[in-house]
C-alpha cells in the first residue's frame, strides 16, 4: 500500500470512485495546469438565524457525525455566522441533511474533491 497526495480523475457514483486515468503523485503535477483545483474561499449566504459559537459548533459536529466517512470535521465560523464543514466530497445527501435540519445558509461545505466538466 502506498500513501500520498495524488491527482485523480474519474467518476464518482455516490459509492465509489472509478479512475479514468492513472493517479499521478501530486509532486509530479504542475497545479497551474489545473486552475479548477485552486483553492477558493467558500461561498457564504445570508444565514436565516443568528446563532452563537456553541450552536454552530454543535451543528458542525452533528453533520460530521452523520457522515463520518467523508467529513474531516467542522468548526464554528463566527465571523460569517455559519458552521463550516470540511469534507472529502460534498454529496446531495449531505446538502439535503443540512437543509432539512438547520436554518437556511447555516451550513457551508468545503470539499477536497472538485467536480470538473469533461
């Protein structure tokens, strides 16, 4: 088994990632060739309710507990009034979970995997 950071390209069907190209070690990749992978600040909406730090942290913790296989963790972003959740990827199920349980625009996801066209 080999661990490391890789550029992978493939199709994720909600359960597994099927590579369409060989994985490339990240130290062999010129990331300027992949502008779609550049870090971008998350998009913040206008939270429907003003919640405190403890409430926002509880929301982040609940989302992380509900999706332990893909969520790395989360924290209260009191500057923006949101629970910021860091994930491997964001699925429609995660977005629906957040939308059904918490005030609008309270949960903001960031994702390592980025969807690209093509």
